[in-house]
C-alpha cells in the first residue's frame, strides 16, 4: 500500500514538473529532457540517502570481501535508480506523439 502511494506521488509530482517545462514534443525528446531533469525529487532524495548510507559503510569496512559486497550493493542501487527514473519518464511522456 505504501509503495503504491509513493509511486503515485512520484508520478504526479514528476508529471507536474515535466508539464511545466515541456511543451508538445515527440516522445523521444520528452523522455530525453525528462531523464536530464530532476523530475522525481522524492526518488532522488531517497536515492541520495541510500548512497550516503552505502558510502559510509564502505568507508568503515576493512575486509576486501565485504567491500566488494558493498560495491555490488552500490551498483545495484545505481541501476535501480536509473530504471525507476526511466519508468517515471516513460509514464510522463507516454501520451506524447511518436513523431
């Protein structure tokens, strides 16, 4: 339930931000602009908090095996954020014409 509310909030806030800065453009152009902007401030804030947590764990760790695990966690977080941001932009730009 909380996840659904969070996603709806992200989509609504991102849609308003995108509408304010994007005129009628093609879907590809809209998506490019959206990906370059901060269209999901809550997702960005959550991502930054997670990255700070990962980086602090990484600084404190001495074991090379644990450091590798933390680096993998960091990579997974970056991938997750990129996918989430891309999905938000697809939702925002979904109604724009292809050409």
